C-alpha cells in the first residue's frame, strides 16, 4: 500500500472543541490549533514522535482519502482506533489519560472528524484506513509494536488487522466490539427500528458539520454498515484463532440500554452470549464487564484507562 504523510507539530495548550453530539460519540474534547508551519518532504522531515508536552499532527494519504493523525505522550506505543460515528475528538478524555503513560496515536476514519468524505464506506475501506496508519507508523520507527485499542467498530478492525498481519501489534484491547454474535443484531423484526436509529444518528451528525466531531455518512451508509458489521461478526471467531497476542475485552452490560421492554433485553443477552462463546473457545482472553451502555468509552474513560494499564503495564517490556 502506498501512502504519503504530511506532518505538523503543535506544542502547548489547545483550544476546546465545540460540544457537539455525533451519534454514539458525543463527548467534550479539545481541538488542535491550526499549525502555521506545515511541513512536507523527505522522510526525515516527516518523522513523528511525541513526549508529555508535545502533540504532533500529520496526515496519511491513501485510497483517495486523507487520514488525520495525532500522536503524543511517552512510553509504550499505543494506537487508539475509534468506531462508527465516533472521532478522535470524541475520544479525547481517554486519549489524554493514556498519554500520561503511553505514546498514543489516534486518528479519524474516512468520513469522520477531520477526515474528508469518501466514495465508499465499508468494513474493508475502514480497515484499509487503519492499515495505512499503522504502516506509516512502522516506517517512522515506533519503539516497538503498538498495543492496539479499538472501540466498537474499531475493535473489529483491530481483530482483523492482528489476524491478517501477525507480529505487527503487541496486544489488543477491544472496547465493546468484535463480538462473535451467535445471531445477528439486525433481524427482520428489528430492521425498521435500526433504520430509524440510523436516521437519528445522521440528523444528530448535522449539528457537528464543519467541526472535528463531524460524521459525513448518510443514514443509508450507517444502516448498511450495521448490517455488514453483523455479517463480519458472524465469522470473527476464525480471526481470533489466528491471533497469538494478548487480548483484553472491555464490554458493556447494556449495549442496547437498560429497558426491560422491546429489543433491549434480547440484544443485551445476545451481547453477553457472544463474549461467553468466545471465552469458552479462547479462555486466555481476559474480559471486564462495565455496568453501563455502549457509550462506556466516554462515560467511563478513567476506568477503561485503568484496565488498559493493568493489562499492558507502561513499564513492561513490549512484545515485538
């Protein structure tokens, strides 16, 4: 895969992002100040790194899209991949907590945040965004293979990447995603409800247009991806079998909410049964359950950061 990077560096305090809600990813964050001296050129000029006082911003160009990436912190490398309808701005609280102990890289998937729209939105297209970022990091000399943390769809992307490219990550932390569901979430009886949810998410995204929290996908895009993710998860057990790195899962007990009526009870049971199915086959996988919903990465960021530190201690020798 051929990629091209453009790097900039910003040091010091950053202006706050506007507080917009985008689908599942509504959270206050911080917006990077525009750099007055963007740099492009040879690899030496684009070399990226971070410490506890500096965040660097650069872009990866591939497949006709430009992926904005930020890197900051110090310690073991860690790459944080957002999910569908969430951006690196939405993940700012978790990112800042992790940057106290890790060299953290975050980015936006196509059509999300500061990444422009694209001609196609599919699981493979989003996976190619993650792969392009990781390949660029490899070229710019990470100190070791990174811990890959994925939220929701980002967790599924992380599993597929680790399965297809052995040895490129030190371990996985999967936050409320990559669940080998025994049955699909979206059935005929639920289809109208999920279409309505996709319309609501697309309308909510309108409020964030032009900001680092924007999501450019249409309701049709979001619904189609929901169906595709169901299909991906139906076969994800095989991907897990090909991964030889530590895996930690952080899952919500109420992904569909805490209602005792409608679709919520079935989907919450299905969510738990998928993880139980995985752990029966792969008992080495560690699982933490948080008594909350799918927004756990925003509502429980300190707890998630604590679990990540416990699973991948900042001072531990990285697995290469």
